[in-house]
C-alpha cells in the first residue's frame, strides 16, 4: 500500500500549521499541549511523515474538529456551501487517495466531511497487518463489513473474529482496531462511522 498521497499530506500539513498560527501558538507550545514531540508536530506540518491517526486525532481534538476535517477536502476548498445530497464513488478502491495507518494498512476516506451524517472508509490490510498499536476511541458508532479475507476486531482486550461476508456494529468509545488474521492473504473492509470521527 502506498502512504498518504503527497498532495493530501501537504494539504493536511498546511491545515495544521494554519490552525496553529491562527490560534497564536508556537510549534513547541502546541506540541506540549497535545502531548507530542515538537519534531513530530513539525513532521506533520511539513508532510514529512508521522501521520498516525492517533496523532492527527490529538490535533483535531485540540482545535475542536472532527478528524475527517483534517483529512478530507472541505466544502470551502471544493467551492461549495453545502455537501452534495448524494455521492457516488466509482472505483473507490483505485481512485480515492489512501492514508497509511501503520505498516500495511491503508485508509481511504469517502466523501467530504460535514456533508453527511456518516463517514465511510475503505480499509485494506496486507497479510498480517494491523494498526492495533494506534488504537483510538471516539464518540459514536461504527459499522463494518468484511469484503475480503479474515479480520479480527479488537475492542479493549476482546478479540472478535470476522470472515468474508460478516458484519459488526459497535459503540466506539472504547479504543479499537482491526488486524488481518491471515499471514498470506489481503483483507478488505468497508466501515461507516458516525461523527465526530
């Protein structure tokens, strides 16, 4: 899987820098407030890596934003006052830029934030891949459908095996993650989350 596209990483970095400057915060000051190293925040702002979902969630929370507002094109950037009434994502797995989340895990956020009540994501796992070290909890609910492969849903200390064709719905306040249960095959999920993720 490729990491977050250079274009998207640049947009996200510029958003973070703009938010920091508009708030009158120095790099070290914001890094201290959100609990990360100044070098890690600098890497985010200058799109040199470090784009973990957990790290981005810290930035989003500090500025009272949804995580998806840092990751997707905003309505203002798209030149629209409101999101579309309906969105169709043709060949989404090959046309939506991926965001790397850990080694061998790619997220593809579908749609612009704020335009609908649900945020949908395609998640692809290389054999044995997981982001269990980057677990996050957030308000709301999540629905997941396993399109391909075998996946383990990790919620707290609980492990829930899911196979192709299985689905799960759960409250997302407890830190959670997924991992590919196979060491040889790819796994592919469709997940839908309620805001404010």
